[in-house]
């Protein structure tokens, strides 16, 4: 007699079990940070380090797709620690110059004006929502959402809505400039690029050029977005605080390269031919030049993520418009990709506004007034 066993349909699919198991460490970290934030947010000397430690990895890992993504993607065969040491030394040199030249300020005056005032003052007491900003960024990064770290990190520290609107204005103009410049380069240069980049053999000079350009881009990114990491710390760091600032980020960069960009790297990997060192070099060079231009216009912080999305979006559109084989399939795919990236950026902006409104009553009032006027 054969025994018949009833099929159990109550167990979750194996894929869900495996996914949960793979994320156990990450979920443990998230819960731990949440608990620490809830317990110590009203103790500023502890809270600022909780916020800084979370922000340092969350900011660099999320923004790695723009500042280091193409570098990681086109150097898959390289040892991770060689790339880490190269990028890490550049970071130390850039922040050290700012620290000594601007009397303890590591942000190139993004957070501290020459007269000593700041649109993003260091708070005497932290709120719970301030510490939630980097935690939210960490979660969004894990979900592969390329959101603006500038909006998420700095909005909750802004003393008024003017600080946020100036960031948004500069970021939107950066997106438009990057989109147009990238589209023109890749549309009119498509045939030349396609013809000369066709060979699988790459001249060693391209590798040298890419490492130089990637180093330049990383240096400029640190000048622009270093403020997003340092915002939890005093505007002028002591020697010990500066050492800890450098050590934490340097070690975090090592972890990032060890993980090859982690999950958000897929945002770069899915783009057309990014792994080609020649294409990666052109993207990084145009990106670096735009950031340099924006860097010297004003010291107002800007979302480099929006500039990067504009750069990649313009390239995707141009490449698909310039293809010899015309067709809606590739164009629709490009538009869908651009729309998804822009949607994620918009979600990040919305979350940052909600967090800022939760921290600052003045910003909450301004936001309500704006929405009332907009929908009336």
C-alpha cells in the first residue's frame, strides 16, 4: 500500500526564502541603526557619529554609480585593491587640501561660507528624522534606486526652504546641460565612435586615459558631494575628527570595491556598452567637465546624481536615434530606462522634502503654501 502525502502549499517559494536569507545581514544592520538612532538621537556627540557612519557608506555606495560606476564596470579584470588604493589616495589628497586651506572645513565651503555662516548649520541637538535620512538612503541604495544623496542628506539640515530651492534649481539646470551635451556628443559622434570602437583590441593608452579621467572625476565629485557625508559633523573639524572622517571613508571605499559596487552597480551595467573602456572614458570626461563648470559657478550644493542621469539619458537617446537599424524596440527601451531613473530621482526628492518638513517647521509651512498655490 502506497502512502499519499498531501502537498503543502503553505510554504513560501524557495526564491523568497533564499532572498530573505541573503538579506539577513543587511536587515540586521538596518534594525540596529534604527534602534541606535532612537536611543541616542538626543545625545548630539553620539548621534552625529551614528549619522556620519551611516551617511558615509550610504552616500558613497549610492553615488558610486555616477562617480565610480563606469570605472568599476570597465575594470572588471583588475584587482579590487589596486583600484581602491588609487581612488582612496585621491580622496585623502582632496579632503586634506580643503581641510588645511579652509581651516578645518572638508567640504570646499559647500556647508560653510567664507563669512562663517551656513545655510546648513550643524545642529546643537539632532532630531530622530535627521538620523533617518541616511538610513532611508541606505535602503534605497539596496533597492538599486539612484536617488539624490544631496537632497536626502542636506535638506534635513537646511535652515530654510531657500537652501532647498537653490539646490533644486542648480541640479535641474545641471541635468538639462548634461542631457543636451551628452546627446550632441553621442549623436553626432556615433558613426565615428562606432567605427573606431569596433575593434575588441584596446590600445593601452585608453586604459591610462581612463584611469586619469576617472581620478579627475572622483576628485571633483568629492569636492561637490563630500558635504553630504560631512554634514553630520561640525563644520570645522578637529584633528581627531578629521582623522576619523578620512579613516571611515577610506575603509568604506575598500568595502565598496571589494563588492564591485554592490547591487546598485546594475544601474550602470544595464546601459549600452558601458563596459568598453573607451566609452567609459568619454562618459567620465564629459561628466567631469560639467561638474568642474558647476563647481566654479557657485558654492551652492548640487545633486551630482541628476547631472549623471542627464548624461546617461542623453547618451541612451542619442545612441538609439543614431542607430543604422531603426526601430521602436530600442527607442522604447531607452525611454523606459530613462523614465525609471528619473522616477527614482523624483522619489528621492519627495522623501527628502518630507524629512525636511518633519525636522523644520518653517520648511513645512513653505511646502504646504507651495502645494496650496500649485493645486489652487
